[in-house]
C-alpha cells in the first residue's frame, strides 16, 4: 500500500480498459485506484494533463502497471499557470479548502489568488484558519472576517487541537487542501486521515516561510467507508500564477466586482479610474477591501 494512499498495490492480468480515479501524481507517473487496488500507470505518448482526482480509463499491461487511455470529462479543474505552462492541482472537486495561518507570515495576496482560481473554475472555496493555538492567530481571524461577507466561510482550527469543525465540512465530499507552504495542510490531513502519515515540515525562521515539504499531490480516502469522502493534500506554493485568467474572467472572479457589473457609467469600465464607476464608489464608501482592489488592479496591469 502506498503511504497514505487508498487501497493495495496490485498486479492485474491484462484486460479491457477499466475505470479508476487518479490518487497520486508523480511527474508522468500516476497511481490509479480502481475501487479495490492501486495500479501504477503512465500515459500513452506525451499526453500529459492528468490531474489528481481525475476519473480515467486505463488498461493494465503485462507488469504491475497500466496505461491511461483517456480522461473522463471533468466536473472542474483547479490549476495555476504562468506564461509557459499550467500546473494542475486537482480535478472533480466539491470544494477547495484554502488553508491560512498567522505563522509563517500570512500573505493575503496568495489567499486572494487561490480564491480567484477557485472562482474561475467554479469550485466553492472555504478558508481554513489553522493554528488557533498560537496567540498571533487572533488578529488574523479578525482581519479575515470581511471574507465571510464575500461568501467564503471561515473555519478556525488547530491541527494540534479540536478539528471537529473541519471534519464536519468534509463528509461525503471530495475536498482539496491548498495554500502557502507551512500553513499546516499535511498536519491537518494527518489528523483527519491518521493512516496518511504525511510528512510534516519545519518552518524556516530566517525566511518566515514553509519549506515545501509536500512535493506531490495525493488523494486520501477519509475514514469510515466510501461515502465518507476524499481529501487531497497538495504542495504548498509561494506564488499562484493566474495567467489563464483574462480581464473579463477576473472581473467575474471577484464577487464584489461581479455583483456590480453593469452599474458603472461606461459599459466597458475596467474599474481603474473611470468616472461613475460603481466599483470605485463602493470602495470609497468602504464596501470593498482595499487589499483586494489593489490585487485586482495589479492583475489588470499584466493584461
Ligand atoms: N502551533 C501549531 N503548529 C502547527 C499547526 N499545524 C501545523 N503546524 C506546524 O507547522 C509546520 C508546517 O506544517 P505542515 O503540515 O508541514 O505544513 P504544510 O502546509 O503541509 O506545508 P507544505 O507541505 O510545505 O505545503 C510544522 O512545523 C507543523 O508542526 C497548528 O495547528 N499549530
Ligand atoms: Mg504538506
Ligand atoms: Zn467600473
């Protein structure tokens, strides 16, 4: 059994393609769970683009391995992108849990970018504030209250303490843990799926940042049988590239802008400094977080 995986490794006799779910991604190697076994698979040729959580058709070959023939249509796909390529995070999600913490240093822009990617992919997002056992967390909890009014429920937990509130959110769903390195994603996973035994890293005091301990995305079955749901742990990121979002996508990915589209004087308003802009007026009246408007404007500059 792969550490923290789902099911047993198997050598199967070759046969017609079967259905399975991708539970781990290691570069061009994938682990596929067919409901009973985990089979190491590759893709045919150079075809990449398989994400953790994908449902695939695969054929078992002569060894203890298989070949992914095709990816079934996805319900959704969470990914980030830079100028050169896309980095797939996970597919077919019921929700994304964006994990934040006061230690290492909280970076609001990373949270905002994670939430934008979720919005653009039409994946419901929640914020999980971890490390409530640390005194520094109280101020962050206060600062994040404004996010609840945007529709992102905040759940505060400690991986060292009571995680019942988080457990309740996961039941029967496929969820992914995303966020900055060192916020405690793998620590939370280990509490929720004790057999996962995921490696937990130290935090660099010098850099006040995580050390990118988790290097691969992996799906874990939550305890209690099939209906319990699945939890995907992903590597923490330092940056969250959003090259794939065009100006229009961005406007829609900010709920506070989306809700005001059509209310500006000019129909092609970009909400930067146009007169009669409903978004800027709302911001001036204190109805929009300045930090979020700043990120919106800086993202527009790249487009
Ligand atoms: N005090 C406190 N420390 C925690 C908590 N959760 C995690 N940590 C610590 O935070 C550090 C990073 O934890 P990880 O679980 O490795 O963080 P991660 O988000 O998985 O990091 P990456 O895999 O690099 O993305 C470790 O030293 C953990 O012991 C918590 O609730 N409270
Ligand atoms: Mg981790
Ligand atoms: Zn406007």
